[in-house]
């Protein structure tokens, strides 16, 4: 029951109706006996600044940030963590003493799920589809483990700019950049391919980031950050080509557990959160 003392949290994004985060976090608060409620907050890009400023006025304790706001939210924050600054993307906001503090739990959540699968990215060749906020988090995670990373996006200028950004922090691995058109022109050799784009989730649930004309790589793992639906067109392509594939539900749970700890200062009930999204 929502009371006058109930603390508010939520998730801002556009679209947001597909998100399993409310179910997962509300179960976590129930399991820990905390008087909190977590709600979906649809925010259009043009209203992002107003929405972030309004969090303090409305007494929010914090929010998660999802597509398409993870990069664009940075100018509206009072401070960001070192990791979020290096990544250039925020997925977790904490409100403390009237200040809006940004953090990133996506990168560690991704690594925690890889360890659970298990898949060791150290020294691997990774192709990341996308160049937005989620791509930045995955790239940072893999580069921190010594993987060699190539980012693939629609615009070579945008994608090359992201690769150049990470060369400053990981000069030895020299991240690369390419476009989707190039996927059809060459054979891709990679140990893992990760989709960080929204393709495959509503309203683009029938789309895949992998071009139909491109030869599908015989890699060790295909990872789709999209988790709803659980079997995306990209995962279907992988399975048809005999490639092991997983969706992003495990990453969702692990990044959420880290965000829960940032907001509350206590360990998250990880298994309760996992059960909550498995039942959805």
C-alpha cells in the first residue's frame, strides 16, 4: 500500500511499456520490507531536462534511465561517477540532498551476467552492434577485461567518434569502427557479437540489427541486450546458424541489483529479483 511515507523510484525512457524493471524492483522492496514504490515514467526526449529537474521537486529517491536518454541525460546531472564519465552514459540516478547524481551499473551488470553464463571475455574479439549509451557500457566492460572491440553503427562518423573516445582509456586495445553496410562485404571473425540497439523490442519487435545479406559469424556467443520478447529476430538468426545465444534478462537483473544498492545502501535480493522477471 502506498502511504504518505512511501519513497518514490522509477525508470525514465521512451518507450517504457515493455520494461520489466517495475515488477523486479517492487518485488525487491517487498522482500526487504522497504516502504518504496517503483513506477514507469514515459519521458519524451524534448522533456528530458524538465523530467530530471522534477525528480527533486517530487521527492524521488532515484530512477533508472533507459533508451534513448542514457547519453542525453548527462548535462542535467549535478555529478557523475568516474565510470559513468568514462563511459559517457548513465543508467542510474540517485537523488541526495537535492542533488542529482548519475552512475552506470550496465557495464558491471553485463560482466556479472557473462560470468554467470559463463563466458570469459578476456582476450576475445567482440563486435558490438550499435553506438549509443548501451554500446558504450558494453564496450567499456569488454575493454576493461582486455577484449578487442569493434563497434558497428549506421554512421561511420558517429561510430568512429565512440571508438576514438575509448582509445584514450584503452590505447593498447585500439577499438575499431565499421558500418552495417560493411557487414555484407566481409567475413566477420569474432568470438562474440552483442546487439545494443533497440531493434527486436516493441515497436521494432520484427527487426534485427544483423543484415539478411550478411553471412552470420560462427562465433562463441551472441548476446542480445533486448530481453522482451525473450526470443528476438537476432537470437533466431543465431540459433538457426548453430550459434549459442542469450538475451539481456540476466544483465537486467544484475544491473538492477547494483542500482538497488546505490539507492538503498543494502545488498539487493538478487534471487527474488530474478524470479520476478522470470515469471513476467
